[in-house]
C-alpha cells in the first residue's frame, strides 16, 4: 500500500497543500471545484479517512521493539507473534517499524541479553513481556535513561517508568480459578497448585495467581480445604506428580498456573485418575484436546494475541496522533469449557 502525503494528494488534485489539509480535516473554506478535485483523488486512491489521517499525521518513521519469549520454546507465545505480524501488516505503510526480539522463556540471562541488544538500538518504544521481576526493573530503568517508552503485556507488574499494561488482572484470574474448582469439589478437598518451569520468587505473575486462588478459599466459611503449592521443572514434573499422588496422599483437584497444564493432564490420563479436577490456562493444541476429552475441566483464556496487538496499537496511536496511552488495559477473563470451546476456536 503506497503511503500518500498531503503533498502527493495536492499534486494529483492540482491544488495547494493547504487546500488538501482543509478538505481532510474539514476546516476552513474551500471552493466547490477544489473540494470536488480533492474528494475525487481521495476516492481514487481508496483510502479510508481515518487511515489517511494516520498516514498524513506521520512525519517520521518510528521503531517499536517487542521483547517476548521464543514461541519455539513455549507454544503459548505463538499467538503473540501472530499479533505482531498482524500489527506489522497494518501499520508498516504509516512509517511504523515493528521488530520482535525473542528470549528463552526460562533463562533470565537470555532475557537480559536480548534487552541489552534492544537498548543499543535506541528504539522509540519497547513492548515487553516482563517475566523476571528484578531484571525487568533494572532494564526499564536503563530504557528510561535513554527516554525509550516502555509498555508491558501479560505480566501485571507495578513498575515505574512504564506507560501501559495490557493483560488480565492476575489476582482475579486466580480467584476465578478457585471459584470454578470450588463448584466441582467437596468441601474438604485436597487441592494442589502447580507452578511449572517458573522461578516463583522472581515471577510476580505466578504469585498473583496463587494469592488470588488462596484468597478465595480463605473467605469460604465452614470448609476445610487443604491447599499445597508445588514448584516443578518440566523435566521433574512426572516424578513430582508421582509424589503428589502417593499412597499416603492424593489430590482431588489441581490448579496449574501456566499453559503447561497438558503435562499434568497427560499424567492424570495415564494413571486413570479420573476423579481429579483440572484447571489451567490457554488454548494450546494439547490443552484443547484434553479439554475435549474431559481430562481438563476448565481453561482460562488469556488472549495473548490481543494483548500484543493492543499494546502495539496504543503505541502507534501515541506516535501518529499524540493520543494518550491508558495506564492499564485489562482484558476479560474468559472461561473455556468443552461446551463453548468451538466458538472461541472459530474466532
């Protein structure tokens, strides 16, 4: 798509740039002949008025870097990359250069290294998935010193020198997971919370989900729920699950705080533990299949693609229109079951 400027349109219409500006923005007097000429050109180039306004507003190119985990290492992040591609296709013709940078989702050193590379590029803005709290604070301070705008998605960290957060309220997400389980387990149920492949002490998003989950059960009167938290590397998960379901103890339900719930579902199915209720996150292919098979009972959809696209869109609107970026954009917490799954997959 060709990028048209006021000068281009004025030359095509045979009028002054001031005349084109007055027609586009509907201000000032314009002769009927000039109005007809400019309108004809606008129709001919087939630009929507709002898209044209974006193009004309832009007098320089802008560089937005998106820093996120490698989707080849964790499939949860694939929709995020798809959101980036969608934004690139929409905004490239308006002088917006959007560039993704990937770090290993479980490697804090990779996170630091990739952000330092982005820092050297001095982009206009960074949209960041802040998985590691301490390292995120440090790198954001470095971005601030270079006057680089930083927005966040997926992980709701309260950090200074950031413009925006796009994602879900993770505390409420944990509460909703608890409410769903509470409806399908007995009042003295044993419930396991499992964090897979996360440095819990440095992962605020896991802590917030667990806090919300526990807070909900703490408020229930005349009940005796037993809730135990387990942190596990993916490579050790099978052994840890064997311990959770030992002869001396068993869990009635499991809340997995990440998209890796399929790893737990695979174990549950292989051991024929049909009584165990499972809830976790995200529409990964493996999770979808276990949901259809009624091994997983609920999935909470975090809509990662929309998170990234909205985060980029806010930055683009700021650069092109000087439109204020909202401090927080909380997305709905969607509950997926086997019954409503198809409607989400169709969209």
